[in-house]
């Protein structure tokens, strides 16, 4: 069995210490910039230097997250920051942005790069493409099963990392635009506002009928992942790293969860049998934070087993129910089913759906003040909110657990075994040699020369006792050989100084784990100047209108108008669609889902092999499809918006991979688009019209509400329905299901840039896309006529104005065209 890594989060210095002292093999953390958890405390430059030294001395690696999309005007600051990380011995960087990855590989070729889960890698071909770029590790999508993960691990060279515990995103990571489009806070920029944790209602958009979910209104809020009792199944896949989520969590959480997984992993690797964790450990992990637990897609849970419909935040552990409430005294009587202490936090769930809470300040049993209430006892505690008999009480924080967690990293030091030898011969300089199990070796010769004692010589045990006083250092002697002349004398101060110098030198050796030569500023600037010179590729002068369609009905409506290219998403009717497009002399390009499993990729390969002469182009919506299309010699490869092209570097990399055009990220502003188009290796494309997809997910909210069994297989409940999710503000987000039963949530308002077409063209973009999803024939006809006239005449026409007026009445958005994202 290969050595497996336990990777822990650190959003603060305390959390980092907690992770290290509870057994983490590696830490991932973020700096003040370019990190996907901008709301965490994170580490400034000085703290980061200190963190790397602290971890390396203790044999723990440090990975720094630079896993956001990086704009063109940030790339130079980004490069400077990467140089700082490189020069201060960070072990690896975790990256989302394709352009950022190319920059790191080009300018820092020996810096280890890990692909963030934000890269949405979910198939073997995607992993292999990143291997070509030099990625040493890939974090796979959390939607993959252990069987799929093992298939990838067995057939790739890169190390594979998977999440085993913590909060889950309901959308495939890196593919969520919901927070971005609703409020301008982009998950791809580290500022997700978590709209998935808000309440929604499933609604029939045709007649307004609301389908009530009996289990709760949080239709997009997943439970927390917990694989603790089944960790052996994940270890057996052969992955390199087991990752705990939680950079926003407090240190006590990190200590508790890391300690539990350390125990489980060690049990399995030592005994080769399923770990048997004591009930106290399992309870501690549940108590420290949970939204209910799921084993996740990784271990076969799906449907309602994934979701926390009742409550989107920490629910704690149920410890009793209300048996009475005194409104005047503001005290609640609780019959306990578990222990409750003074200082614990509680919440009481009411029929209103809220859960008022309090810290237990005074606890009484039959009028007697107590520190603890026990199971089966009826207690009284202070509680300001009015509650009713029969309501359940949950303990959301446990003061005893917090104290134990803090002790695990405040009082207990994780020790590193070392060995040593001391020589103290008369007439010679004292000499101390230290070495550790990793091969670090130091030899310190003191200035003091041993003299012959006039009265009492220094005894061997006294020397040993003094040298072994390692105090607050992270070291402990496994053995210490002491060689003395029997009648020599050595002052205690000389021994102390020698020990301090040796430990300092050992610290320095261990801290400089990678032994890199620092990159000089002048050399880096020279490389940057060369890298940022991008040759402008061959650009088309004419305007090209493309339309993405979902079915034959939409295709027929579009083909009544002048269009240059069709992106077609319905695999089942592709043959008929191709013939229709051919009859109209329009290029038709198959466009496959943003998510394509390895099994689905095999179907795509078969299709491309059979239709080699007919299929000249393909829309590549993920890295796996890019590689398949390139390897199979597809003549024209077009990159979709889901590749998150946010800078010129991303276009440069896609060009190297054989992509000849790419849609730009819908999170870019017009100003940023212009900057990109000033020097691009391949043409860009901009989506100007349509309901942008905000989420793609394995979870099916339709099934969760309409199928009482909570199953997802072969449900067909939404294939012919017009369903949406209604938020607390009354906005309705259309829901679509694809042929693989993945759910797509669309923006409540359609993007409409028809009045800004000339600005876009003046910005250097000639390729414009209309992205059709739920539009009917009538809407498509008006849309196509309006855009056709604007492109033909170079100005708004009566038909275009009428279309724009209708769009405004229905509700439109200009996306990030002017406002941009945080």
C-alpha cells in the first residue's frame, strides 16, 4: 500500500497549529490574494513564511491555494506572488486558472502544481491533459465514485487527491455562476455568497403551481461529507491524498476532524481491516459541526441522502425536547436524552422553521444549580425566545469538546524523534552531532576546549540530562551517545549553547525542504517581459453569428435566418440535425455536456470514429473533450465558456492544445474583453443572448420533491415539464435536465446585449453567440430577426427595439458586461 497523505485546511494560524499537532501530513492554506476562500482570515506574507517554517520543521508540507480566475491586469502581481511562494519554499501551489497554470509552468518549471477541484476535472482524459502541462497532482470532482476514482488513479501518472470530509458544493466546482450572476460575488474569484444555502420552492412555470417539499425548503443545500467509517474504501483506490475541507472553520474543528481521520487512517494502514473507531470519536466529529452527514457520491449516496433540506447550517446533536417554558422568567424546561453542560450552546427547532439559540449560562435541576445535566433528567436553562412543548433541542456547541480540542494543540506538542552524539575529550573542542529519520545531519563544534577538573569532573549523566532538555522545541531524543574523559569539566552554559546552536541548525535544514535557488527579481522581470508578449493570431474580419440549440425544433427555427454556425447539444438527434444544417449550408458543431464521465467519453470517441468524415468540428466544454478531440484529429476544436477563459494565458494554452477558437468567460467585463482581444493567439467568442447556465449538478431537486421515494434512477419526472426554482425574492430560475439526468439551473433573467453589439465588435470580438435553452419558436424568431438586422445594418432597428422592449418587460440582465465581479 502506498503512503497516503492526510491533507488538512488552515484558514488561520491557530487552525494550522491544530492541524499539524493532530497529525496532518500536509496543510493547504491561502494568502491574502488569489485564494478561493477570501472570507477566511488567510495568511499575510510574514505569516506565510512563518507557517512554512513551522510545518517543514515538523515534517509537514505546505500547499498554497492560488485557485481563482486571474484577469490580465492581475497577472503581473500574480507572478510576483508566485515568485514569493517559490522563494520561501512552499511545496506546491493549487491552481484553477489555465492561464495562471501556464504562466507558472513557463516561469517556474520546477514548482509543483496541483489542479484545484475548481478546474472541474472529472475524467481520465482531463487528468492526462494536465499531466502534459506538468501538473503533479489533480483534485478530482467530488461527484465521482470510488470506482471512477480508482479507474483514473490506475491509468494516470499524476497523484490523485479527493475530498473525504466537510462542506459540499451542490454544483460541480468551477462551473457555478449563481453567486456571481445574482449578486456579483464570484465563486471563481473566491467570494461565493452561497445562494445554494438559501430556501427555494419548486414551481411549475406554466401555471405557477408550487410543489411543497415535505422535508424542507433548502432544495440546494447539501449535507456535509463524512467518510470516516469507510475511509478504507477510499484508501484502497490508491489515491495519494485525502483532503479535509474547512478553511473557514475554527481551529477546534480542524483539531477534532484531523485527529479522527488520523486515527482511522493509521488503524487501517496498520491492521489492513476496516477501522473501528470508538463512539466518542464519532460523536465528537458530529458535534463539532454537521449539516447532517452523507457518505457522498464518492461512496454511493445520492438523492435525499445527499441533502440537508431542513437546515443549511450547523445542526448539532439532538439532546432532548422541550417540556415547558416560563415566559416571565424566560426559562425553558428540557427533558434530556444526552448530557448538557454549563457553557454549551443549544438551539430549539420551532414549527416556524427557525431555530433560536442560546449559550447555557445557568443550569438547574429541581431548583439546584448544576454544572451538568444528565440524560433522562429535566433541567431548566435560560432562554429568551418563546418555545413550545414537544420541540426538539439540539446541542450546537460543546464546551468540553472545545477545551479538549484546544488542549490537543496548545499543550501537546507533536515531537520529532532525533538521535545524537556528544564528544567531550580533554584538550578538544566539545562536539555535538544530531540527525533525524529524514537524513538531516548537523555537527556543531563549540569554542570551549575541555579542561581537566581540579575538583569535581562533569558526569556523563549530567551532560546527557542537560543536552536532552529540548524544552519547547519539536524534538525528542530517541538516543544520545555521550563520550567523555572521566576527569574533564564542561560548564553547563557551554552545553546549553551547543545544544541551542545544533537545534537551530537542524531547524534551518528541515525548514528548507525543497532546497531551491531563489529567483532573482531581474531575471524574473526579464522572463515576464518575454511571456507577456503575445503574438496576435490570424483574426477574421467578418462578423460571425453562432447559435447554441438544444433540439430539432429550435434548430429549424434558427435555420430560417442567416447564421454562421450551430452548436448542437442533443446527441440523440445529431444525425438528423447534421442533415438539416447541411441542407442550409450551415456549419453544425456537436456540443457535448460540460460534464462527461469516462463512459460518456468512450461514446464520444465511438461517435467521432464513425463520423470522421462528417464531423469537422467539435465544441469542447471540458479538458477531457479537448484531449479526445485533439488526439482523434478533429479538424476544428472550439472551446466553450465552461473552460473559464479569463486571460490571454488561457487562450495561449488552449492554442497549444489545438483549440482554434474559445468562448470567453461570461464573468468578464467589456473592458477586460477588449484587453484580451488586443493580443490574442486565437479568436474569442462572446455570448450575447440567452439564459446563462448558473449550475450543473448531479442532484435532482425535481426528484427530491416529486418522487416520494427520493430515488433518482429512471424517474423522468421533469423531462417534459416546465419547472423552476423560486427564491425568497420571487425570482424563478428555470430547471433543465440533460440526457444523463444532470440538472442545469438557468439564470432567472436572460442575458441581452443587443444594444451593445457595436461596442463588442469595436472591442475586437467578431464571434457572437446566442445561447438558446428554454426559448420557444416564437421567441427564437423574434430574437434571430432582431440580431440579424443589427448585425446587417450596424444599428438598432425597429424590430431590434421591439425585441429589446419585450426582453425588458420579461426581465433581462447585462451580466457582467459593465459591473464585473468581485
